């Protein structure tokens, strides 16, 4: 039996929902008169594992809820209508929805030919074991979104990937699901090994999805986009004028939302870019620090040492930066 055939089989809950034409709770938080967008607790899924994969039950609408962990929805077949943070979205086959802790969503009833996979990630596991291995990715927006702390629930704390053409991502998820639903020797380790690859592939797609995922009215994400695009010359004064915000207001908002100052975020972007060039090219370090926006050599070396715990020359010599 292949994955599609397995997922197409009706579960006990699906049979009941199909018969009753109403939602059958599959979690205790969703039973009875629950509060708006109840938070699903992580202990229900992660007592003995860091990853949980399941098929979404068809034939009934799923009520609004939020999570204490990262969730990925993958449309295996058909389509799916969801309301995410109060905004309706239509997801089609191959689309991927990545939701951070605190985001809220509800799912309209799926039909017989609609198949949705839920992949749930233990938040602490990702932060410690995987995201630390990705800390050289040079997108500030990417780093802010995939932190271990919940984002402002009023912000766009989710990412929608339109991946009809991305065969790599679909194949990775299908392989993970095969190992999960048809377990063999080492299946758990194989699934864990696929995860960083999946997140890297999603990161590749992220820049193309900015306009669809993030609210254009949210200055925080607009600042992050400006930093990603114009980090070599951007200043707080220029950013505040571009976004039509008072400079002090924008500075305080950035600090509140990210836990870092504008200068710290800007330097982080510049350092990530500089480190990428140091590791992957033979461009002189003096040229690199100028290209990424640093004008003071001593300041650059101090920032670099504080960030990576070594000097650029040591990276060139050893071939890798210290984690």
C-alpha cells in the first residue's frame, strides 16, 4: 500500500464525522464549550518523540485553535480552505503552511479527495538541534520567524509557501511521511535527518513569498525586509522615513518585537553576509567588510569575534566558523 492509498482510507473519526456531519473532537482542549482558539498543548504529541505526523480528518470543519509548537500543513492532494489569524486562505495541492507558536487557524471541512498532512515539531528540539545549525543563513526575517519564542499574536506569524513547482520539498515531505507511516529500522533517525533539509529548502523559497505572507501594514516585517534588501546602506532614519513612522517609535517597536535594537539587527545581517563570503569565497576580508556595510575595521573585527567567537582569519584557516 502506498502513502496516498493509506491516507485515503477513512479513520474512525472520519467515519463518525461523515455520518454525523459535524466535528468530532480528537483532542481534550476541543471538547465542550472551549474558549476561542484554545491552545493545543505539546505534551499530547511529544512525550516520546520530537516530531509528530498525522492526517487531518476529513468531512467536518475543524475549530479555531493555536499551538505551543511549530506546525506544518502540507496539502498532499486536492485543496483546503483555512482561516489564519482571521484571514481566509485557499491552499492547493503542493502548498505548505508553516505556523509559529501563537498563530491561530481553523480549517473548513475537507472532501473525500482532499488530503492534508500535519507535521508538528517540538519547538525546543528545533531551536536547539536544528536551528542552531542554520544560524549562518543570512536572512534576518528568516531568523526572526523561526525563533523559540512566540511572536506577537497580532503579527503575521506564519509562512505560506506556494510550492506547486518545488519537487524537492514535496519529495522530502513524502519521504518523511513514508518513514513515519511505514516504519522500518532507523526510520526515526531518517526522519530527523530530513528535517534540516526540509527547513533549508523552505528557506530557499521564503524570499519569493514575502508579499503574500506578511501584512504590508506591519512595519516590523517591513523593516526586516528592508534590512535584508538594503543592509549595506540602511539607517534607522532612512527606514523611518520610508515607512512614515517616527524614528523613536520605530526603534522602540523593533526592540519590543525582536528583543534587539535596529543596529543589532542590522549588524547581525551584515555579519551573517560577511561570514558567508568569508567561508565560501577568497575575497579579501577588507573588501568583504566594506561590501557588507562596515566602515570601521576594528569595529567589524570586534563584532565578528563577539558573534562567532573567532576571527575571520581563523575561519579561512580552519574552513568553518565556531558554533
